[in-house]
C-alpha cells in the first residue's frame, strides 16, 4: 500500500503591520529612505555644488523643491505602511470601496488524508 504522511509546515508569522491592516507588509522603511536619498544625491551634486563636473550653475531652490517632493513621497509611503493603504480615503467614501478579497480557500472534506502529488 501507500504510506500517507500528514506533515504540516508552520506558517510564517505576519508582520505587525499586516496584523493591524490585514494586508501584506509594504516596502521596508530602510529601502524607502535609502532610495529617496539616492535619488537626490546626483541631483544635489549638479544643482547645489558650485564646482560640479559639467560646470552647471547652481540652483539651490530647485534642489530644495525636489527634496521636498521626494520627502513627501517617502512620507506618504511611511503613512501607508503605518496606517494601511486605504488611510487617505475619507470615511464617507470608504463605503464605496470594494470588499477585501480573501485568498484563503477552504480545504476539501478529506484533505487531511490525501496523498501529496509531488
């Protein structure tokens, strides 16, 4: 006969953010911070450094505006990671959002005694 083994693999614990917002974990905060800084480094060199490689004139207000925009984007990603992806939608409009879909499928009745097909 065939031997059936029923082993269960432990599920990975959800992140604290996933527990509160019932969604998967977003981008790592260090990743967001480092990519935001790296976007600004080259721009800072060419717009704020007076002795840059291409001898371009400095435009510090332009760099400050770009830093404000990139910082705003990072702040929005941080807020969404903290409070969930739907945190910017007002409560009056939240009722028009679709329900969250559950990807968990129920197991068939005899699933515990089934053989592994792999």
